[in-house]
C-alpha cells in the first residue's frame, strides 16, 4: 500500500488532505510541523514513505526548511509542497526559485 505523510499545522487542512487520501485507499500518517515530520521520515527508513505532502508556512521548521533537509538526507522521496496562504514570510521564496 502506498504510504503518504501529510505535514500541516492547520488541523482542518491536515484532516481534509488525510481523509481524502484515506478514502482513496492510501496509508496516511500526519504530523503537525517540520520537526515532527522529519522524525516520522527517519522512523520509517525500513519502509520509507512513498510521498510527503507538506505545508510551506508552519511555525518552527517550515516546509522549505523541511524540503532542504529531505533533499540532503532522502533525495528520492517525492514531495508536494502546498499552502493555503500566509501572514508573513521569513524569506522571499518565490524570488529564489
């Protein structure tokens, strides 16, 4: 079964994404921030996630920082970065891409 990790600090968004995926027949694990998400990835090295869906703007380790860490340690895990909006930005991410 395809295993997907959903990381989002917004309860409603995290629940919506995970319920949609569960109904489609995927195995889903959820986490609330980048640090917990990275810990979940490290805990599944024997059976890695097939996909990670992560919010971009989260407190603590945000989605961009998480993506950087993932690319260094686990470059083959595909990631979908999403956002429902933001109230402020630490860096101008779009300008550097």
